[in-house]
C-alpha cells in the first residue's frame, strides 16, 4: 500500500493521510507493552506513516522517550521522514494528578528544551499548547513558539482544543499550521464554527479520537472491565446507560461495515477521511494488529449512498455523555 499524503494547512508540512497518536502507549489506557509499542511505531513508519503525535505530559515524559527510542532504532530513511508533533503545557504532580496549564513564554521555552532532550532531536516539527492557559493571552504563548521557530527549534506552530475566536487571534500573531482537536462520528462539535474558521484561515486539522477511544472501534463490549488507571473508566460515554446507548450506535454501524466487507473501525476512520483533504486522522493503535486494521481504512472509499447510511445510523449529536468528565471539559474551548 502506498500511503497518500495530506497537507497540514497552507503553512504546514505534507504528512501521511493518517498519523499515529502514541499517547496510549504510555498513559491513560492501562498497561501497555513497551516492546510492542516500539514495534508498532516501526510498522507505522514502514507503512508510510510520517506523523507521530505525543505530549510531554504523557506519563511525565515517558511517551517522548519511547518515541525517541523508536526513532533511534528505525532505518535512517524512515527516521528522516518522521515528523513529530508535541503538545505541552499540562501541569502534573507526582501522584499523576492534573493542576492546570502553563502557557507563559518562559514556560514554553522550558517545556521545549526538555522535549528536545527526551526525543533526542534537534527540532520539533509541530509544537502546540495542549489547552489554552486562561491566565496567559494566546498571543504570548504563540509568540514564544514563533521565537523557537526563528531559532530553528520548532518548524511549525499548532493549536489544540481551542475555539474559533482563539484560533483567529493566534493566526493574527504567527502562521498556524494546524489545529489538533477531537473529531469523529460521535464528536462533531467542530463543524459549526471551528471547521469553517480553520478553513478560512488555511489551517489544517489533525483529528484525534476518531474511534472515540475505542468506543466506536467495533471491539469494545459492554462487559469489558477497565482498570482504574484507564481514562475510560471515568469517561461519561463509557458509563451505564450511556455506554449501552453508544454501543447500539456501533451495532448500526456494524451492519454498514459488513455490507462493505470491512470493519467498523475502518468505516469510522474512512468517514473522517471523507470530511476533507485538510483533515488528518490520528489513529491511536497500540499494537501492530490494530495498526494494520486502521491503515486499511485508507483504501475504503465511502460513496454518497454509504455516507447517507452512516449519517442515518449515527446522526450528529447521537452520542450519550460528554467527551470528558466535567472537570476536564472546563479546559476545552468550544
């Protein structure tokens, strides 16, 4: 398979049609196998995936070190093609708790210095604050990243989970390559204001949560027991009646997938791919098996009849439960 490419906006790089979100290899989804995680990154690079996404706060730097290790062990050509996107700014404590976000210019440069060391690279391809710091104007945070661009430590500036007004203010400060934000069949909140804004400004989208943390992958079951360290154990969409309702949506989607001879996950990813050439889905595969399934979505073309059937099975706003617990939703701009 030849992996097609897409552009991260008018000022961003060309990347593979799918990116690999590496968070689950280190944090928030229970235990992960380090050897399998590195093998999955290598398999993704071998398949033509170029975009690797991480955050400096994923297991307090573990995920960056994991990616750095995988890149050092990858063939030179694959390593040269790899583009690393890093989110920063989330504040953690030794107990694993969360205590806000820091977007001050001095903090931006401090975070970047540590990320460069952990990744073992001389520059970060896309750098972005994970959530808006309510105490620091976005112009100051973006301005600090722009200084890192001027010095060669960062190639492109991104944003994450911010609203249309913040996007416009950021873009007036420095060129923005893309916005990373949740977007899937059951998380379509960006369609009203955010997606039109980024398209007007020539900003691309890297869409995370395209399988809604496995909820619409076709593999999640109502009786699955989640570890206390698994984010989903506390996510409203995975609780009680919400979970049963959402899994009913998956079963409706499964009928469409079966008619096409593909998996539920492939239909869900193909739907995101169908939303525009300026959207790059991030797949959160933690194993080579799940990676292989996700990559197959690139070869799935949904025609008008397919798309209509998907919309009927999972209409906008059909999901039960919020994307995050209330405390975390407070940090999300919409």
